[in-house]
């Protein structure tokens, strides 16, 4: 039980005193980068899907 208590104390010390938390501006910037990258990847996947759909419709016409 003593090991668990020491572990919890060490975790608290790490989070409360040694961790550098990002500022609001840094967090907002990182979120915008992730959002932009997600939208670009979604657009690329959509374009690839459209091209494959067109190619498949040419190979297997209705």
C-alpha cells in the first residue's frame, strides 16, 4: 500500500510542479494546426475516393 501512496505523491509532484503546461495561445495554435491537417487529409481522401469511384464506373458500367 505504501508503494501506491508514494506513486500517487510522485505523480502529483510531477503534474503540479515539474510539468510545463501550454499557454492558451499555444493551445489554440496547436488546435488550429490539427484542425487544418484533418481537413486537408479528409479532402485528399474524398478526392481519392471520387477518382476511384470514377475509375470503377468506367470499368464496371451499370
